[in-house]
C-alpha cells in the first residue's frame, strides 16, 4: 500500500510539473536610472559605457572590462551620442535601434529587422526617443549563446558637461524580443 501511494504521489508531481515549461524565464520589469559621462572627459575612471546584460556602468578603457559592454557615450557635433562597440573598433554584435516619438512603456517589442540596429556608427541621443539595445552575445542560465534585448530612454543630457541620465531595463530571456515580462 505504501509503495502504491508513493508511486501515485510521484506520478501526480510529475504530471503537474510537466504542464509548465521548465525553460520559461519568469522576470519582472525593473527599470533603473543610470548616469554616464562622455568618453572625451578628462577625468579618469568615469563611467562611460554600459553593460546591459549585467546592468552595470563600466569604464570601457579599464582592461578588466574586456569589451563586456553594449554601448558607450560620447560628444560629437555639439550633441551626445551612443556608440556601439564596433564604432570603437571592437568585434561585437551589439546594436542600437532608435524608436523616435515614443514613450518608454510603449516600446514592448524589439525590432525583428536586423537592419534596424546600428552596429558601427554613432547614434545621436535625442530626448523623446527610446533606444532598443540588442546586446553583444552572452550566455543564458542554460548555457545557450544569444542576444538579450533592452530599452534605454534618455531623461536628461548636458552636452557641455558631457553627461547623460537615462532609464534602462533588459529582458533576461535569451533571443526573446519581448521587452516586457510574459503574462502568467
């Protein structure tokens, strides 16, 4: 009898567990404000790049960073720009797609067209524009190599001081262009 109950209990657990996708990534939005400084500022060790996967500000000149970032900030032509790593001579697949005239919450899906992403040129920073970042390749929790997608919205910038304040968030779901968590 005990053996039968154990078998029934095991089968019940197995069947209820099978109804759920074990590879589904559950996450919650967590937009955070960040501040970056232009590459051309004279101070050393100012945060001038951002790692969307790790959600970290980085100093891209730091040898420990080793290209583990998705965009940098600089001043060009009297304004501020985002620079993907390839624009600075690094080998990377990180890209930036500008979505002008939108609010942060309105951008819920990253562009599917790979040509929408700028990989190797400066992208002007404009208030009132949301930027979708396709990260450099990275590994997810299952060891798959993939891109992650996130949103960046500039909140304030000062080209004279070389400073940009923005809000950002990144989906942890490998190769999923959705910028919002799945409905449960």
